[in-house]
C-alpha cells in the first residue's frame, strides 16, 4: 500500500510545474497550541487613548498674548476660551453691575501659532484631544460677539487656518460649544434652537469630515435634521453622513431625571443616542450637586449602569466619584451579554471608571507551535469588549514579532472599531514571516494605536488589554503567544504579511536600552545594569540620557499612604540646585521657575522622570550632575515623614541619540530592490552610508539598493551626524544573492538548482542539505507538502528524477 501511494504521488508530481520562489505550506488542519495566557479580566484602571476620565485644560486666549500650553493625559479636553476676542466678554462692568460692550476682534496669528504648539505638545506627550471653543469661562450671560456673523467668521478663521486638519489624527471630537455661559449653549445671545442648529452646521463644516461633532442636547439634532420626536424614535443615521458624526456632550450627567434639562424624553432620546454612538462620541460631566441628584432615582446603579451601556458612555469627568463611591458592584448590576464578574465586590465608582469607553479582555489565543523562516503560521484569538462603548476613531492594528529586544512589525486589516460593547470578537490570522528571522522563539504581539506614530514613538496612544502579564509598554502591544521559528526550509522572501496584507520588505528594529516613560520597568531591556548609578538598602537609581532628555528611574521601597515624590538635582556646572515635588493629588512645586516639560510617572514603588535639555535645569551635552536625589514623603502624616530615599553622584550627560534600527542578515533575490532604513532619534541629521567599509553615494536616511546583483553582497553601515554628535551603526549584512527565475520559464517540480532539468544534481543537493552541508537550494523541496524537508522528499525526488530521466 505504501508503494502504491508513493507511485501515485510521483505520477502527479511528474505532471506538475512550478514558478519560483515557492514557500513552505502550512497544513490545512494544523492543530494550534494554547498561548498559556491567563484569560481572566484584571481589576485595574487602564488609561487607554480617546476615552475614560478627561484631563481638562482651561485654555485662556487673548489677542497677541495666547501662550503655548503643555497638557498631558489620555484624553485632553481643551476648553479654548476666546472671550477676549468678543465684545460680549471683553467689555467693562461698573460698580452697579452694568456691563458695557467691548470690541470684537478677529482671531490672530498668535492664537493660531499657540494652538498648533499646544497640539504638537499633546502629540509628543502621547495624548488625544477634544476641543470646545467658548466665549465664557466664568458663567457670564451673553458673552458672544455683537453679531452672529462675527461668530461665524471666527469659525471660518479656524477652518481656514487648517490646524484641525493638520492634527486630526489625535483629534477625537469637537463640541459645538461656542455660545452661552461656559460654552454650554444656554444664557447667551444665540442660544435658541434655531441658532444652535445653524451653529452645529457651521462646526460640522469647520471640522474635518471624519471627526465627530457633539451637541449639548438631543433637541438640537432634531432641529438640525428637521425631524420630530416620533421620528427620532426610529432614526438611524446613514453611515458616513454628516448626521452620523453628531454625538452629545452632557454637562448635566445624572444630575436629575432629565439630566438638568438635557433630555425631553429620556427613553426615546437615549435609544437614539445608543444607535448614534457606535460611530460618534457621548460623554460629559456630572454637575457635582449630590443633594440635587439624589432627589431622583436616575443615578442609582441599577438604572445608571444599563444606561451607560445603552448610550455607550465614552468619557466623563472625575466629579462622578462622590456619586458612586459608597455602592458595591455585584450581580444585581450586571447587564446581558458581558462578563463583569471580575468586578464583583469593587465599588460601583471603580467599575464605572474602568469601563468608560472600550475595555478589551483577551479571552482566548491559539497559534502554531512552530514555523519555517519564510513560511506561514496561524493565529486564532478572541477579545471581549466589557466596556460601555467601542472605539470611535480608527485604531491602527499591527502584528509584532519580538526576540531578544529586537522586533519586526506589519499592519493588519483588523478593525477594532467592530469589537462592539458586550460582544466577543474572533480574529483568524495567517501570518507570513520573513526568511531572515533567526531561529528560536519569537513572541507575538498585537498593537492597536490611535494617531500617526513613527517607529520612534510607536508606543504612544496604544491600547492595553485588561489581562495580567501580557502588556509590553515599550512596544505598546499585547502578548498573544510564542511561535518557534526554524530554518529547516531555505527561503529568500522578506515579506511580513497578515492575511496577505503587510510589507514585502520587513525591517528589524530594536527596543534595547530605550526608555519608555510609563512609571515602571517596561521590559527586561529597559533600565539595565549599564544605567544603574546607585544601589542602597535595596533601593536602586538608574540614570541615562539621549540628545534631548535626561531620564531618571528609581525603585524605592516605601509605604506612604499619600506619597509626595521629590526630586533634587545639583548641577555642578551652574552650581544650582533644582527641587521638584508632586503631591498625591497632583499639585506640583518647583524651585526654579517653569517646570514645563518635566514628566513624572509612577507605578507601585517605581518612579520615572523625563527632564528636557535646556532652561528647565540648564542641561546639555557635557553637563555634570553633582548629585541626584529622589525621596518620598507621606503627606498623611504630620510633618510629611520621609518614607524612602536614594542618591546618585557624579553623572555626566554624554552626547548620544537613540537608535531604533537593528542589525539583520538577509538573503535576497537577484534583480530585486531592497531598502535599509537608519531610524534614530537624531534631529536634523546627516547620513553617510558605507558598503564593506567603503563610502557610498547615498546620503539620505534610507539606502535603497536597486536591481540587486552579487556585487551588492556584504556589510552596510551608516554614520549619523546631528550637531556635534556623530555615531556609526552596522545595520545589514547581505549574505547571499540568489538567481531569479525568469517569469516566462516553467521549471520542473523538484528542479532545486534552477538549471531547467530534473537530474542527479538535484538529488545530491537535497542529500547534502539533509547532511547539514553548506549548499544553496533555490526551489521548494517540500514535495509532499507536509511543511518540512526530509528523507521522504528525498525518496520522492529520486523516483521523480527517474521518471523524468
């Protein structure tokens, strides 16, 4: 029977011809292995982008005096106060309280420059942004310009400047705002429904087409759309229409049975809102008036939590804490279709806080045990969204393979916007990996991100799953399992693709010795022994720098109830001491003027600082720090008792910048093109490329080799120069250049040396390969398609050769 089966295979193979190169075939019914991940949900507040608690910036703007701000937070809600440009707000009030109108001004260049600078800081700080333009920040009535036309002119100025378009990748929504006290669209000159409908249209036109615009109340949408309450009960906005962009900001959230006048018919309008908000935003703020809210039963958890899921609540302000801190979450507050058992016994406040927006929990992940370099592996995983909403703005999805601190990445067609609230979504991926990957275990990660990030800041605005021990902060990605890569079957493909989508030329990057400011040790390649500058009584301090920042990390074992984190730096060059501290509630003191740019992150006992070069601490390349001290105080104890400290001495800032490209060895096909990218943190850099030590003509960041031949083999390095700093890196070794089969030629199946015939030479090539000899095979020798090259293929090749010979 065995002989008959082989004979049948030979008969089939003798009729086959193939185009090259070919890839190892994964078995159709391959049994996948479980990743070993804990699929239960953790109880933790995760500050994912574009959702959750807002960080509010009250941005005071004045003619010729608007300053650039430097906010941070996962979702920064900027209240842009432009009352100083409006006669309704910049006039004078006499002792009797009589107001005299001021002067209307156009928005000026200083304003637009400051807006761009502030949004750029938000981008650098990893924030997403929402905007409300308003003419009042103090509750003043009638704060708008003298005419509605001037208000529309301000809106047109904002549109024409283009900063909304330029920063739309981090812009999540724009509130229609502008009019009334606090921009809440009441108590103003233009706060009738007719005016507010006109205002909505103007703001929709002002804002880029793919950005949501939110209104204060549902009746504004009805007025704008020209529909009745009965029609709203059945209304579903057409996908991609202006109507589908309209969400709501509710500044009376849970304040009464109508949310302080927000709703006219709560049942109909919340049902409409639920249909709208799979594509647009709903959020707002609790008024803070507990006594008034508690006159009604709307706020009670058994009523509020189902409505939060129904309306897809994405964000809220921190005032809501007092409303729910005394309630305990349990089965009585469950909703259908979602598993929230992890939060049984927690406060309702913590449950609400942690489920604002989307919340992804990995519920299963299975993948191939191994794969040949250049071949394919399978990945099958499921994610439950236990949050109130789904992601509104698009999230880029990338698959990452990592080993020894180096990684490759490629885009996928996964749409996390379809991972809807109260559903579990399944993704099945077929992953083609580059032939250049070294043998060994590679960890597989999924990265979801908001905004347009480069390799240098790829971990910003990334989405963390609510599972234990799967988050890699340096990558900004979630671990899905490990696949073992072998080199049993030679290949030359450098493609890294998921379900056919991705790149044909994967580049290897590194995260080694790079600092991720997240408050902890993000990976085993961060805060290494090379950075250790002090180790005392079980506490450690690490210090390093690049060409822009000083980084300080410390692990200090302490038990402060309300920790005050102190940093003291003595600059030997200026003989100045700099003292910065942050109290537990967030209040900051700094001894030397502006602390703009200093960032502090903590998690548990670990502390991380990032301090910019320049005026803040007079830092630059070559600066000597006489000493650096971090100490913790407990402000819950009288006198703020010190609970832990550590000091490092004599650190010199060395001139260097980070390198993100990693060295890799590749085998390429003759006639192909191949690019090598020198990705560094250098600013305004120049580049000089070398081939086997000889300078090339290329002086750009990317070296592209065209129509590759044997002469292109060898080592490629680059010298990167920025200012007075110059560093040289070896980035690529082209080991082999293999012949390319002309597309018009059909070769016999099993022709391993591409000479056009099947003979003893092909048999000897496979024999030598199986005996571990250094030979080059340019075709697919997996004759029985079982995913490996072995003696069975050799037996088939011998018989096939006999048939042809």
